[in-house]
C-alpha cells in the first residue's frame, strides 16, 4: 500500500513548487520595470502577481510534458483559474497557521520526502528527476512545507478526527483495496539502445549486444550481480540499488515481465530485448498474493479518511476565508465561473491501496 507514489510526488513537485532559475527568470519582467507585472488577486495581507501565476502554469505544463502529456489550448484559461484559486487558498490558510501547524507541516514534509527519496532509489536519482521537470529539492521542500502546513490548518480548523474504530471499519468494508497481487523481487542490468536522438545505429546496437553477452557470462559465472548492475547498468532508476525492483504483473513492459515471472529464485535470464534495450534479469524471490494486514496500512487509511472529511467541509470554509479577507480577482478572465467547482486544496491522498 502506497500513500504517496513517486509519480504523484513528482507531479506535486513540478506542479506546486517553484521551478528552477530558467523558468523563474523567464517569468520576470525584463529589465526590472520595462514590462508590467500586474496584481491579479488581492486580499488582506497578500497579493498574487501575474508572474506568480505564470510560473505555476509553466510548472504544470512541464510536469505534463515529462509524462508525455499535453494540456489542450482550450483548457488554458480553466487551468489558470484553478491555479490562481490554489495560490489564493494556500495564502489564506497559511495566514491562520499556528506554531503547531507549522511544526506539523515541517514534520510531514520530512516524512514525505523520505518516502519519495526511497522510491527514487537515492537522493541523486531524485535530484535528477526533479531537474528534468524544472525544479530542485530545496524548492520542493519549501513549497511542500507550505502545502502540508495548509493541510494541517484545515484539519485543525475543521476539527477532523479519525478514530481507530473508523480505520478498522474502512479496512473491513473495503477488502479489495488491500489485496496485494503476486509480485517478484528481481534485479536487472540494462544496456540502452536509445539516445536522445532516437534508436542507436545498428553497429552501436551490435556492440551493446556483445557487451551484454559478456556481462551475462560474468553473472552466470558467479560475479556479484548487484555490483555488475551498479557498474554497467544504464537504468538510472535502479542501478544505484543494484538494479533491484519489486513489481506485480502489469507494471513493466511485456517482454521484461514475462521473463522475470518465468524465472526461478536465483536464476538469471537470457538476454531480454525491449523497447529500452538489452536486459539480463536475476530473480531473487516470488512474493505470493496476499491481503496486507491492518497494522501496515492503518496510517494510510487514517490519512485518507482525514482527507475525505476535509474535502467535504473545505469549500464552505474556504469561501468564508475569502469573504473575510476581502478577496478581489482583478483580472476579469480569471474570475471563477458559476459552473466550476473551486480547485481542491490542499492536495489529497490517493485512496489507500497497494
């Protein structure tokens, strides 16, 4: 059961935190005062400028591009309105944060970043992945702390409480959510047959194949597979972990999955060819399907139930804060439409499942 998936965390990092210097500089008025940076929203204690909103839009688009997705042009204005609502809501909630809320925000940020780093395989891998979507670890930490502090404010203000009995009932009522399918723990070595320009030329692919044949001989002769992976594998997501992954069916490309599940523990595959290149796989263990016990998922269930309670009462509460703060949306195109729901804030947890 995963309360925070790496992919979701990276989306949060790209979509809700400040980007690196290139994006920030691009959004600044050239020459300092040559171009205007109008205020698009104002309330007691804060204002949101056009450049801040533009940076948020850039982050979301960068995140989408990193996942090979695009935001249709006809949704551009809707995206801006939702992001402005999000920026405003964070500021309204932070204005009500107590020292305890801030401490909780920092504590939860540390926990989330530890989870994200573990899923990335190493801090070095995480830094590389964040850079690819235009941000860095310090900016992620800063903005995540703001988000989770805002979340703490909501839980306190809305008096959200989840009991052990609530958690047990949810667990008993939703058995399918806690089924863990059969999975394997395996390591692999990848020699990539692609570059940023596309497929490698035939002669380079042939050289990679010959290199992989040598690595296969060494692995089957008894050399430490993890050491070989750390030295030779071209999979940045796993090489620092000795090439290791644990996964159920349906997560890997078909050729890789079929080879891994066909192995016996301790066995090393023949060379497997996928769209990514040449692999050799060593199976460590097969993990039978099972139901995850309550003790291992109770924390995630608690978070999920808290979020559900927050989502229910949040719209009315945020509307009250906007009214009390005298919020003004100064750009007519950014004013909310009657048919739109306010953007949810802070970001919720996905339903608890493995």
